[in-house]
C-alpha cells in the first residue's frame, strides 16, 4: 500500500512535465496551467489520502487475522472463496441469535449464582447465630483492647460484618463468587487462632466454628464446582461467539477494502486518460534520450516497455532477439508512459549498482586487512637473527 502511495507521488512531476506544466529547469510553467489540468495535483492528493485511509483499515484486518492464525494453527484443510462467502453469510445471520443466547446464558447464570449465594447466606447465618460467634461479629477493637502488636501479627483483619457488607455491595466491589466469601470466613477464624494462644477461649471458639463451617462448606462444594464448570464452558462459548462476530465483521471490512481499492484503481485510470488526452508533444531530443534510456533497462523493465508499445500497436511484435523501436511512430501517450517507466527503472538500477559497489568496496577492504594481518603474523613467527644456533 505504501508503494502505491509513493508511486503516485513520484509520478506527479512526470505528469506535470507531460502536461507542459514544468519549465526546462524543473519549475512549474503557470502559463500552461489550463482550467482542466490545474486541479490535477488535488486529484492525486485525494487518491493518496484515500490510499492512506484504506491502508489503516487493512492494517486492522491484517492484525486480526494474524492473531487468529497464531491461536488456530493451520489444519491443512483448504477452503474455496464460495465457502468463505457462505460462511460469512451464516456468521452474520447468526449474530442476532448469538446475542440473544448470550443474554439468556447470563440471565440463567445470574439465577444460579443467586441460589448459591442464598445457600451460602444460610451457612453464614447459622455461624453468626452460634453462641460463640460474638467475638467475630465486628472488627477487632485494637485500640480499646490495647492490642498494640495486632497489625504486626495480622496482615488482613476480617470479621462477619465486613463480609456481610461486601456480600450486599452494589458498587462492583463485592464478591464475584462463593469461594471468595468462603476464603474470608476462614480468614476470620485463622486470624483469631493466629493471634490468640492455643488454649485461650477465643482460639478454641474460632477453631470450633471453623470446623463447623468446613463441614457445611463441603456439603455445598459439589454445587460450587458444578457452577464453576458451567461458567467456564459458557465463557468459552461466549468467546467463540465473539470471535465469529469479529471474523464476520473483518470479512466484511476486507470486502469493503477490496471495493475501495477497485474504485481507486478506476479513478487512477480516469486520471491517466485525462492526462494522456492533454499530453504535449515530445521533442526530438527527448525521444533520442528516451531511446538511449530504453537500451539501458533491465530485461524485466524492457519487457514492460514492449508491452506498453504493444497496447497501442497490435501489429507490434517483440519476439525477435533485437527489436527496432521507431519513436516517431509511437503515440504521445505511449512515449510519456515509456519515459516514466525508464525514469523509475533507471533509478532502481542506479540504487542497485551503488549498493553493489559499496559491498564490493567493503569486501576489498576486508581482503586487504586480512592480508596485512596474515603478513604481520608471519613476521612475528620469524626467528631473530641475533640468536646463535650453536649456543
């Protein structure tokens, strides 16, 4: 996409030259700017802006399908365009149904969770009504009881009133499931057992109530596990549904991008025709330079040039080893298209040659350095002439 953007921008000066809107030193010839051609640059800028917009959309689609490919390795089964289109249609048709099912699942799940909460509330009420529950009903009065080291021993204080308030919270900070409530109930008793000595009344009361809670908890546990399993399955299904919706949306976006690219291509064709109709005649000197440039093209670019010539001349044959091109026999539009091709082709060739020359130069320098290093090593190994071989 960026290559298309750059190509459009780089071609503009050549088109202005074709229209006679550039003077010999490369400036703009305002005298030649007639009303039909004056807004050509605005047209090109509009196309470039559209290409940038399409590129942004395309990047989003590409990222989505790249992440999808990583999550779902290729299973080796191919699919036709017809099947893909049918699948997209089915995805869109099922979108409404998926939304309804998701809402229904959420409602059913909420009812099941309410029932679990109700059963857990019964357990909690039984605990709090026990005759030994009174020390754990409110937060520990650290200051009143002069427990100066309490916060050094206990990291997270907990009590039943705090648990009850969090269970009834409506601000989103409440418990997400009964396991979280159970963990805080255990924390109430474990804090008491940690801070108080084993034979103290509070320690014994906490240990006794913890045992009663665990007994009730294990009776409820099968339902908790069942609910967790159902929730996981529902979340996985919801994720799959969302992925199908995203696939359908991105498939539609991909089709829209394809249509927009087609429109851009058609617009470029219209601009090309508009320019061709208004091209100035190429001078004899320019034709001569063009012929020289054609002879310097790479085989690939030369084939492109021959294809351009053949478009306007059906009788032109380029099958021989040597092709004689009569510049005077070519239409002005063909000559200008050839000029643009030659300019771009020679620029690429020049860059390639410069890169090769730089690489060759670096290689030659490395060879010289290696040779010097090798010579230095040989000299360092040569015996000194001051040593007497008989000594």
